[in-house]
C-alpha cells in the first residue's frame, strides 16, 4: 500500500510540474502572436490611440511576467481570471463549453467500449480466419481516413444529399440533448479512429494472452475455453487497452477542436479557437490548466486500472 501511495504521489507531483510547464509554454506562445486583445477589440479599422486606451484599460501595458504572476496567484483559490474580450470570469467560459464537450465524449465512449472490446475479442477468437481479416482490414482502412475528411464526407452524403441528418448544430446552442439528430454525425466522426485503435489493441492483447504459458497451464488443468478467455486472458489483454481508452477520453475532452469547428458545437474546442482569435490570454491559460489536470488524472487512473487488471504488466511502484 505504501508503494502505491508513493507512486500516486510521484505521478501527481509530476503532473503538477507538467501542467505548470504547459501553462508557461502557452503563455509564451500567445505572447509571440501578432497583436493582442486590444487590437482584436479595436475592430477592422483600429485607431492607434484607441488601441492604446484599451490596452491601458485591460492593463496589458504591464510586463508579461507581472501579468502571468497576477493570474497564477488566483489559481489556488479556483480563480482562472477574467476574460479580456468580455469581462466574464474564465471559469464561466469553461463551464459553458464543458457541457457540450462532455456530452460528445460520453456518447462516444458509451459506443467505443462495447464496440472496441467486443470486436477485438471476436477477431482474436477467429485469428487468421475470414472474420479476423475482415475486421482488421476495415479498421485499418477507416483509421487511415483523417477526421476532417470523414466529417466532410458524412455531411455531404448523409446531410446534404440524403437529408437524413442536420449538417451542423447551428441554432441549437448548448441544448444538444434536445436535438439528438445533431449529435449523430460528430459522434460518428469522433468514434471512427478510436474504435479502430482499440479493436486492434484488444485483438493483439488477447492473442498474446491466449498464447501465454499461464493460459496453456489453465487449459492443461481442464479449465473451460470460455473461462480461459474471459477470466485469465481478457484481464491481461485489457491492461494496455485501458491506457489507450484513457488517452482517447483525454483526446475527446481536450482535443476535439476539428470536429467541434466542423459541426459548430459550442464546446471547449470552440472556446479555445475563439480565445486564440481574440488573443484572450486568460481564457487560453485557464483551458491549458483544465486540459493539463484532465490529462494527469485520466492517465493516473488508467495506470491504476492496468495495475489492478494485470499486476505483472502494470506500472511499477
């Protein structure tokens, strides 16, 4: 138990350091962009005097280090700062965008888990046969299609030509559950590549586990085939798959910018794009902290699950 606590403590400290490094990098890169929030607020025909007045009002004329320090001082109190573009709390922006992103991620994972594990186990059971080759070929082909290209293809065929689904979520706001048809296309795009990765990973893990000495020994003792597969082989096959699933959830929560932009979903990706366009540094930094914390927590949880499923192949304490 002490070894587990030490492992968790080390990972959390490392995660804090990594999140701080990401925030510093994001701040530095944002500072390097041409213009600032004052230029963005001034409009298409900016007047230098007006830009300077806005810059002074927003206190952007202070040194960068001082502005970063003031923003960081509020983090221990849960204060992510105030948006330069609207004056609203950054936490409110994050809360508004988190709902649609979490909904997309939840629906995708709800389909990903049974499809990924089910097809992976099915392909492993029929290794080398027609079904295995079919599953492997289809997953490889789908994985090779970029998300943007697949999204455009689905919009063109299912929305514009056949008229079965709405092409975007424009007009629905954050009430996406009230318009489930608007979620079908983005969920399909988000599901396509992760399910292919998970199927191939589970298949490979199951094949290796079924060929392992402990499975052979269980069979020699007369353990039934189903029990060998699901009691002895599957937990060891799921250990790396659990880590892949955590990375997928992390990506769904923190990196669905392309899909949200394509289908006009008002989630965290859209909030980030708007903040970068408006040079709204506090919003970008707040999102960097949230994304960093989510990544640390999800990967730590995945390592602990993998350690529980297969202690011999889990993360060392």
